[in-house]
């Protein structure tokens, strides 16, 4: 990410929110904040884009049967 640095102090929390990694009380606050903040909205979009790329970057294969048995 090369560009202007976000000015909002909640962008890290916005990333955590996009990753579903916040505590419930934090999640509520950030969920209300994100739609009102351009920095946090961009951070959420960027995080979701990266997660989508990671999810599709590697071929999905089934584990060997011996692993399932153990």
C-alpha cells in the first residue's frame, strides 16, 4: 500500500473488524464507525481484497485419507 497514510486512529481496529478479530464490545463501536470514515472504509476494503487474494492463491486439495483417520 503506497499512498497517503490514514489519519484516523481507528484504522487498525477497522482491519481487525474486517478479519472478525475484535472483542464484541470493540466490534460494535467499529461497525458503527466504519461507514462514516473514509480511512477505515478503505482499510476494510483493502483487507477484504487481500484476504480474497490469499484464499484463492493456492490450489485447494483434500488431505490424504491417513490424516483424516488420525
